[in-house]
């Protein structure tokens, strides 16, 4: 388990935000409800005990309050301040050790306990060496008879505090090793036990094992709670992903059942019109053939979109949609600048006067993303002209220089006898799609009405990544009325 995961899960276990009555969280939650649901100090301390510290964290690092995080330092400091003078006095007076050696040994046995909050294993090594050295020196003391040996009462207390810190921090394998080393060292020292002394090796071995077992169990409980919390997070992410896939599948079904069905009907009707209506003039036949061709092309793009939406690997974003998304979508090439002539001709056949000015080599100069974005922007702009300004003269211009592709679509006001959709805001999907494509390529988009009643769409698409001059979201939309 990584340290980031421990820290993230520890915050989740140690700090639960207050919930609103409706189930939400945040600063708007009612204060009485928050105070009523917030656990008390004992419960918070218990949660901190059950939350293991990471490799570079002190004990209680995940506690919600500052005084709780400082509590281990305070407790260990109190133990050191209490044991240091007591150890010196007892060694000098009760055991008859020289004052200088008693002072040095007292410092060596107690001061390393200050490391136990953040580095318990190095602290244990220092204390173990100091206690072993003290046991060896006590064999030469004048009054050792009748007292505890090899571990003095102060050494036992300090060692148990150290065992508690180790149990809350280290792994089970490390704790077992520490416990066995303590027992083996006490047994070895027992062969040189002075006469008339009380051997405390077994006492420390048993008490140390009990402390390690209790604190190790607390740590194991914390590890189990962390794993449960992480599994809940993973399950929540999987539920969100499954919900997204189900929604995409629902959209795909609706597109297939509604849009694709109607487009198929249009294709069949347009193809069968010359046979159902004999004696049809040649221009009318060509018009129905053009309608059928446009409907089949739309069906092809619809199938590619459905393939992207049904992809289980989440490749249904804008980038995947542009590249075809999925094996079936990659079989047909995406349109680009080279197909603008066909797009304009289809629009002209629909009764919309359109002029195209296309720079030579524009299709070869543009990378695939820019090539497709330029085509889609022109396609959407012409669709808006047909919808909102039928019969308006329209100019489409695509130019290329060393750094960018400039796409310009300008139309005049609608023809006087044209039937225009009622005034009112559109869905906005068209301009949103243009902005998204321009943003993904790092370009800029400028749209807005003209003084004569027309409309302009101007897009600058950089030919190289990072060459865009977009500011903010890369758009400058002054009119949101078109869809």
C-alpha cells in the first residue's frame, strides 16, 4: 500500500465532513447537525490509533486536530523527562554505580525514546544497545545484589513505551523479529547473572510480547479499515464508469432507433422515387439521387458515432470521435479539407448560393486533427446558414500559411422570400462543437453578426502543436443565437 494511499485513506477515516440533512456535504451544512454528527475526542483518538502512519509520517499524523497530532510527542517527552533523572538517581544510589557512568547511561537509555514517534526502529536499536551496555556495567556495581537485572525497572518502562510505538508503526514481521531479539538477548545475558539478583529478562519478554500484540492488532485493524475504504473507492469508481457506459449505450440506442431509422427511410424514398413516379424530369432525378447520397453519407457517419458510443474502453471522447473510434469506425476515412468541394456542391444543390475559395495544397498541409476540424466547422456553419439564412449568398474561404489554417464562412442576410425559422435562441450545440474543436487544436474562433444582417465564422487552426494563440478557451463568441 503506497504512502499516498495511506494518507488519502487516513484522511477519509479520520476526517469526515459534516453532512447536510439532504445528504450533501460542504460549508452550507447546518452547524447543529455538524456538531451533533462530529465524533468526540475519545473517538477521534481511537480512530487515530487505528490509522497506521506511513513510512515518513509520525504517529497520529492522520488525526483531525493539531493537539491530537502533537499528543505522541507530549507523552514521549513526559516519559523521557520522568525517566531520565529517576534512572540516574536509582543507578547511582540503589545500584551503587559511579555518578558519571550513571548519568551517561541514563541519557543513553532515555533520550533515544524521543525518536520513537517518527523513527521507532532506530530508537529501538539505540535503546537496546544502551540497555545491554547498562546490564554489563551493573555486573560491576557495588549494590547490585537484591535488585533487578539485566533490565532495571526504568529500562523496562522505557522499553515498553518503545514497543508500543513500534507496534503502531512497523509490520508484523518486524515486530516478531524485535520480540525474538529481546528474548534471545535476555537469555544470553542470563548466563552472566550476578548473585542474589532478580532476573527480569522473562518479565520484559512477556510484557513486550503483550504490548506488541495489542498495538500490532490495532495496526492490523487500521490496515483492514484502509483496505475496505480503498475497495469502496474502487467500487464507487467502477459504478460511475458503469453508469457512464450505460448512458452512452442508451444514447446509442436512441440514435439508432430514431435518427438512423428516419435517415434510412429518407434514403429508401429518395432511391425509389424515380420508379414510383415515372416520367420524372432528369433534374428531378438528379436531385433525388443527391438526396439519397447525402442520406447514405449521414448514415455512415451515424454508424461510426454509434461505434464510438458503444466502445467499452471509454474511447468515446472528442478525440476518439474524430479518429473514428473502434475497429469499425477506422475502416472509413474521416472527411477533411479535400472534401469541402463536395460539401459546397451539395449545399448549392439544396438551393443555397455558396462560393468556395480553397487554397492549393491545403488538404496536404493540414495534420489530421486540423483537417477534420476545418471540415466540421465549415459543415456546421453551412448548416446554420441553411437553417437561419436560407437563400443568403455565402462565401467559404480556406487559406494556409506557414503556421495556421484560416477558415472563414461569411453569409449575407436571408433572401426576402425565404422561410426562416422563428426567432429565438437555438440549442447552441453548433457553436459549442466549433469551440470544442478549435480548443482541442489550440486555435481561436471568432463568431458574430455582421452590420448588414449576415453572420461570420472565422477559425484559426495552428498547423503545429503549441502554435495556437488561444487566450482563455480560445474563442471570442459574440453571438450565441445560432445552434
